[in-house]
C-alpha cells in the first residue's frame, strides 16, 4: 500500500496547449458568461414586469371597491 516510487519526469510528455485552443476556450467561456448574464437580466425583467402588473391589478381592484362602497 505504501509502495513509494519516484516519478519519472523525463519520460512524461507534457502537451503544450496551442494558442488557438486557449483563445477558443476563452471565447466559449465569455459567450457562456454573456448568455448567463443576459438570461438573468431578462428573467428579472419578467419578474419585475409581473410585479408591476400585479400591483396595477390590485390598484384597479381597490379603486373599483372604493367607488362601489364610498
């Protein structure tokens, strides 16, 4: 279980990432971040619009009750 052996660093081949791979990865990450942020903005906009409509409906209902009873 504790068979410690030295690591052969001379035989290991480390692949260097090319510039195009790094740039394409950055472009994909940037695109995904932009997509997530824009989706959040749209979603919060819909939620805000829903709240505005609920308050508007509530104000209309209160106004109609006010005119009926007073």
